[in-house]
């Protein structure tokens, strides 16, 4: 992951905030967009078919958000 990726996503979402509360990510990967969405109090739906990335995203969300425990 790029070290400042979360900050860049925060900036992007905040600059384009138009009261959208739902984020759809069809290629979830490591879960960065999911984590940022939850930190910005948005609902999030993500899809990932690669089981390695699913595990990675779940572990990151456990660590950073305290979910899936």
C-alpha cells in the first residue's frame, strides 16, 4: 500500500462530498477504501474474488476498525 493512500482517499471523498452515504467498491483489494469509508461514516459494500485479498482486507478492518471480531 502507498503510505499516504488513506490520506489521498480522505481528501478525494471530502472534496466531492455531496451527501452520498454509500460507497460501492467492486474491486476491494486490501480494503483501503472500506476503511476510509467507515472512518468518514459512510456505508460500504465491497466485492473481492481473490481469497488472499479477502483475508487481508478482513485483517486490516479488524485491526483498524475493530470489526469482524
